């Protein structure tokens, strides 16, 4: 056993050396009721450290009390009072009152046990339980007879407790004050002069209890002495002080002691009865029974050594005379300790949760073990139960530290329930256990991640400023602050200053527009969003965001030259001999919008009853319906209405006066210097011809490429290069699809039946995402994943739904460099 103990001591010294811990004890003294901020002592000086090191080394004041009575001033290094200190509240009935706590410095760890002795102040006045006291004394009482007086109570201790009593000046009584040493001071009335009931039946006295404070405080008791007649012998006890011992686990009814008193009188005057005398706030009858006839004292209540190690009992023996006389005796009962209390484990947490990267030896908690029993019954030892990456190290006597003893991994185990067992050295020993829940905190080792590598946002042009167009979400597998993500815009776009176009809510990830967008000026732009967590140091990641502007019908058709001058009078002349189908004029118009919004139709508004002219709805050419007659007017004012196919439709008008002349020689243009249309070939016609030829060539090349790809492609290879589509539905809603299905290109003569617009340029292809536009600016996203297996003329999508397609033949016409296709889906 000696060798094992030496080995344990060497291991303990080795651990202390590795962790750089040390322990020491320092004592201070402070008076109770001092003001907050009162300096108790200088910790920096007593701990032998520089004042600036107190904060850098994280000085902690740790105690097991419910209030934090002291704290450290990091600027001066002083230990100062932080709470009101009431010695009577902290240490009732205890001579020496101390407060114990630990001052802990880290890096390296230094633990000092601090003991503060609380000095009592004379802040309590002696008081009596009763305001007045009645005393019956026989007139035959001899001089020198003594009468025990009530005990005064003083919450103060030591020199500030009750030290003496004083009696007011009178001719019958004097006061005998008896000092009990460690016990309370008592006072007895001493009869100085024989009483004469016929002369004075009642004597009023004032007893004053005085404590030993400076200045002293005093309390009064008013005594009424009733002078009785006859019985002239006083009982007397065999001893002035009785002593007895009883175990604290003694059963009720156990005999403690038998008192004995005698009275020289005979008969009723000599028959004695015994009574307990209540002293202060202690009534012996609460804990003991006394046999009034025999004087036997027995246990009544539960005795607890830890609460009251001893009882001072005053007993009175009184005879049965007409004027009974009594004597007082004192009994000191010592309660013998028994091992009946389990050790108490008090845990003061210093670091909870514990970082998962905490070093071995890091302090997790302070553990204090106490046992209310005394002697060997109060000696304890402590250990851990079960396996956990922690261990207990002893600091000082019954003070322990729970420290890290292995690597922590939050992902493997985020919570440890550490079981501590404490046992005393009694026979048999009593033990108790407690469980400390240690939370393992996260270390910021994961950067936020986005759900998609690239985000596409679709915004209608002319959307209101301040609208939320998308909510970005990033996920961080860490927890708490390490997982709290903030968002910011990163970088700028080549086509637009991002900071003036959009903003992002740093907390929610909502992207807000700062301006309205015009599809005709800006069709798409790109920027990056950075997600940063709140860890130290913070980690971040980026995601690319593509914003695609969707066209709205917000531009009226524009009439082109030569009929574009606002307010000008446009006129054309035709010969009277013109046949049906004679070419009168051609109206040209453009629309800055795209798709259906830019598909124009021409209509003619004539006076009632005039059916001489017609206009091509798609060409804008005005021609005669029939040959002239004599009943026709010579001048025909025409109004041409040019409308687009947007919702709602926008339009423009132009007025033309058609004049009928007798011969072709009289036909002139409305501009004197402009040659006749049939004989001139203007720059505008040249540009139009070049544009038509170019568009036709491009379309033919595209058509040939499409057919070639259809014949030779493998599954899924075409969809990556297909253009995005917007599809109208009978209920008026649109669907925008960035993933087109496999289809055949075909032709039809009726272009007005087309319900699919294929947009070229810069929209990026994204497999299987469908955006539905329902009236306003609300977008509904539906995911149909691209991993489909072709089965005949049908495909199986990611949800397992069978989708079948066939096509109708339609015509494709160029409209402002956009193409319209008719594709019908049928399942």
C-alpha cells in the first residue's frame, strides 16, 4: 500500500508539472456590512503576478455560494466586496465565520484557495423573547435567594454578544451575572432584603442586557415580582451542572439522564415537579421529554449532530407548596456524531461547452465534495465512473478539477454525461454520485455551401423597385455562430453596376431590386453572391447568379419613313383606271419589344360604305379591292392601325389621303424631291433587302443544322444547346422553359396560330427547369431533372412519369431577329 501511495503521489506531481498548475491558500479579513467596492486585499500582490496579467490570464473567482460576494478589479488587482455581507445570515451561531473560494489564473493554470474571515460588527441589539416577565417570590424567601432571569438574545457573536446584565436601582434585589465561558451569560436576581407582602405586594424591576460592542447596545426586560406568602424552603439540585452524551440516531424515548433535586419541606411543600425552562428561541420540549415526577429526560425529536452538536438545557424543580419555591439546574447534552450523511458533490462549471479542439489538461469544471459528518465520517474521496475523455485531479483537500484527458470530436459525440462518485471513510461508508453534462462546442471548420452551383433568376422588365426577386440560401454544417450565414454581393457585372441594380439582405438572403429593368436595353447580367459564416476566423464561398430579364409589352409600334413624321399629311395618288389589286402604298412599322409583343398586324379604317381599299395584315401593303366607278369619291382619307400581339395590345395609327387622278402622269409623291417609288431604289430598300437575305440565309443554315443534329445526335446531346422557350396556355399564363424536348421543325401557312416563341441569345441553358409566369411578377419554379431515358417517341423523366411528344407543321417567319415555332405536346 505504501508503494502504491508513493506512485500515486509521483503521478499527481507529474500531471501538475505537465499542466503547469499550482495551488496555494491566502487568507484575508473583512468586516461584515462593509460597502460594496471595499478592498479586501490585493490579489495581484498576493498571487505574485503583474496587474495586467490578471485579465490576460483570465482570472476567475469561483465559489460555491449562491451570491458572488467578492470580485477582482483587473485594473488595480484588488479583491473587492461585491455583495452585502451579513455575518449573522452566513454563519448563525458560529464563532468563526469564513468564506472560501478559489482564484484561478490560466496560461499557466494557477489555483489559489482564498479564505476570507468575516469579522462581526455590533449591528444587533440584545432582545428578550418576552417584553415583560412575571416572577412569584415568597415573602419568606431568605436573603441571598436567587431567581433565574430570562436570557437575552443577540445575533452578534464573540465580543459583540451579550456580555452582562444590569438591574435598575432598588432596595430588594441585586443582580448576579454568571459568565458561561463559551456558553451564554446568564443573570439571577439575588434577594438582598426580606420581602414584606403587606408592605409591598408587587415590585417592578427593569433588567437591561448589554453586549460587548463599542459602543455597546442594550435591551430591556420589565420584571414584575409578585410577593407570595409561606413556603420557606427552596428545592436544590444535587449538581450545579449536569452533562450527558447521546447518539444522534438515538430513538425517541431513549433515556438521556435523570436529574435529582431535594426539598427539606414536608408534604406538598416538599413534593417536587420538574419543568423545562424555555431560553430565548430554544424550547427543550421540542427535542426532549421530561418526567415531571422522576426528573428523567428522554429523547423526543430527531437529533442531528450537523445541525446542533450540543444542547444547553435549563430545568426547574418546583415544590407544591401554597407559595411554591423552585430551583434551577443546567444540563449540557452532547450529541455524538454518527455516519448518517452522504457526501455532497457541488459542481462549479468553468468551461461548458468545451471546444472540440480543447487541449489535454483544459479545465472543464471545479468539483467540491463536502460531508456534514465529523471525523472519519467526514473524510471523503472522489473518482470518475465509466469511460470518458476526462479525469479528476485533486487541487486542495476536497477540491477537484475535471479536466480534458483525450481528444474531443463534436461530430462523433457532442454531449458527455460524466459520472462522479464520492464516498466517505465512515463504517460503513456512504457514497453519492452526480452527473455532469459536458457539451462539446463546434469549431468553425466548414464553409457555407449553396444548393446549386449556378443560380438563374427570371425578372419581368418594369418590375417595381424594392421587389424581392429571389431568396438565396446557403447551408453550413457547423452550429451556432459558426453556422450563422450572412450574404453579400461580390464583384461587379460587365454590363451593369451591380450595387445600383440589386441589393441583398445580409441576414435572409433576399435579393431586392434597386431599379427597374428594360428588356430592350438589358437582357441579362451576372454577379456573384458571397456567403460568410460568423465563425472566427470566418469562412465563405461564392455562387454565380444569372439574372434574365423577361420582355413585357411596353413599347408601341413605330411607323417607319416615309409616314413616320408626326402630324404630317401623307397622301398618295392612284389613277382612275387602276385595276383591282393596284398597289397604293406600303406601311412599314417596327416594335422594340420581342416575341408576340413585336408581332405586328395592319388594319385599315375607312369611312362607312367605302370598300375600295384593303391592306395586308402582315405585309402592310395597301391595294385596291376593285376597279374605280363614277360614284367613287375623288379623295379617300384612310387611317391605318398598326397593332402588336401583346397583352394588352398596343397600337399606332397613320393617316393617308388617297387622291384619284385621271391619268398616271398626274401621280406625284408627297415629297417633291423624292422620285416615284416604282422608279427609285432607296437606301432603305437596299438595307431591307440585305436584312431579308441575311435572315433567310441564317434561317436556312439553322434549319439544315437542326435536321443534321436530329438525324445524328445521341440521347440528351441536343438539349444542352436548345434555346429557351416561352409557351402560352389557354388560360392566358405563360411557361418559360430552359430545357426543350426533342422535336421536329415543320412549316404551316398560318403564322398567327403559333404559340411558342424561341428566344435566341444570351439565356444560359439549364437542364430541366421550368418557370411559369402567372399574370404578374410571380414566378413558380418546377424542377424536371434531365436524366431521362428515351423510350420510342416518349421519355421517362426523373419522377418516373411517361411523357410523349409529336409535332405539327408550321411556318417560321423572322420577327425582329426572333423566331416563332408551333410545337404541340400530346401525352
